[in-house]
C-alpha cells in the first residue's frame, strides 16, 4: 500500500462525529490553571473508552492531577509520546465581549463557519483531542502497531493565575521518567498549536523585575534626593542598546534573532524626588544561548548604567521553568528522520502545512530535549495568534487533518503489524 493509499484509507475511516464530540466536550470542561482536575476527569473517561491502558493519575500539587497512559504495541517498534498541558488561561471579559452572541459562553464550543470556538480550543485542546482521536482512527482502520503510543496530559503550563505557572505538572512527570516508573519515549510530540507546522526549535526566555531605589526629597530641594526615575532612564537606554547588540550577533534560521523587551515601568507619583522605580523586561534567547550568561549580562548592563553608589538595584527572576531564571531554548535536529517524516506526512495530508518553523512561544519541550535528551517537536491544529484572546478558535478542516496526519505518523513511526 502506498503512502497516498494509506492516507486515503485513514481519511475514509475517520468518524468525524466522534472526533467533533470529543473536541467540543473537552472545551466544555473548564480547566483554567489550578482547575485541571475538571478536565482530567473527562480525559480519563475518554482515554479508557479509546483503549489506552496503564492509566495513572496523580497530583503534582494538592488537588491538581496529571494523567498518563499508553497503548502497548505488539513489540519491535519505537515508543512515541504525545504530551500537552491540561490547563488554559482565564476567560476574564470573554462573556462581556461576546454578549448576546453564540460565542458568549467561552465553554459552549459553538461551531461557526466551520470553526470551533472557545477558551482552550487552540491552546491546546485541539492538539490533545487530535492525538486521542488518531488512536481511535487507527483502530477503526484495522491498524495494529508494533511500538507503543504514550499519552501524558500535565497541568500548570499556563501563567497568569496567582501562585501557578511554573511547569509543576511536567516537572512531576519528567521526574517519574527519570525514576524509571514511566518509560522513556524515543520521540515526543508536544501538542501546542502550530497550524500543523512542525516546530523543532524554540526560543528561550526569562523575565527580570528590576527595582531601583534612591532617596526621596521635597521637590523644592531635589539636590537632597537620589532620583530613581532618572537612574531608570539611564538603565532603560543601556538595556535598549544591549538589545540592539544581541540582535546583531546572529540570526537562527527558525527562531530568528534574540532581543529584550522592556515591558513595564512604574515609579514616582508624589510631588517629590522619586525614591523607587520598577522595571520589567523579557529576554528572548536563541538555541545555544545560556540563560545564566544572558542573565549575568543583563545584570552587568543594569548596574553599569548607574554611576551613583547610593542608588541600589535589586533584580528578581519570577518565571523559572526548567531553569531557575526562566525557560531554556531548545532544538531538535530538523533533519532528523522523525522530524522529516512528520513534516512530510502532515504536508501530504493538508496542503501547505507541515513546514519546518521555529516556535514563537516558550513551552515545555526543553524538559525532554535538554533534560532527557529525547527529540521533541511541537505540532498540532490551532493558531497561537488567536489563543489567549477572545478570538480563540480552530478550523474543523485543520482539526480533522491533524487527526489523520497523527494517525499516519503513529503507524509509520511505531511500525505496523502486517496481517
């Protein structure tokens, strides 16, 4: 059977009604970060129904569970892992924005003009559901696998809720792999939305909160004070120059150029010399850059811009992920066989998709690529550009194509038992 014939066989066997019901049901289970258990209960039902065995569920934090399981193959094939996060961002303002329309309820999952709407539709329940539906599709097509297909759905990837968003879920799951209680995969697909492109590389990042403290003084005698706002201006000028310098160093073929962005400034407000100012910035890193070295460079720039020893600086890094100060950049070799295979299969399934690109976001692939030395990519239906917004939605054509492409890739990567 040719690749085209096999793809046609899968397309013909796809139960679109079941796949759509799975997807809409997932959106209907509100899982804003911290409330992952609501969605995990639904995932457990669906995974059991679809014949995923060795199901395990365990809290990574009290009341916040991960869930994982696998379909064991006949033997002699590779082990593939699909992983995604079960939590979504908040829905503040959604109902007010869409009041009086079919979109008013962010969890109703209406189908409008061939697209499924709702919070979490793209980020990333379409990816989770397409991976689960792909296994059902292989069953419907009578395909038996040699290798194992594993599924893991973890919480705490999204940030924005107080005390959350430090990748606590994936840290717990990866610790189980290191301990040997969960098998190490040969290849991982993290189902972040990519519009069915394949992302083998991603940026790294860190956030720095900088507090600059001087000394207040009455406005009529400013010479008695130490102006934190004026010092902040010098710091910002130095940081922007530093951003230009790092952007000029190199351009990654998939991820682009590094830079930093000052995202906030707070200070002053009294009729007096400003005593304290706070700056926030985010730094983008390219694969191969060191978080430690990049953070040290920022600190040197900030401290070097202040020439008054009485003005103090404090720098904090509030967004540690796989590293204490942030999230590491990562890359799987784009020419690696499974990356090329996935790219080709997705492109054959849906015209114009399957292109190799760099992730314009940070997510949890570095826990596998850097932490476990397991090659990983991002690939799934959904468009990151409308996620976290009131426009979040996924094309049904893209969703169905993702199911077929994932099923095809599972078969080719894990191997098929020939009757």
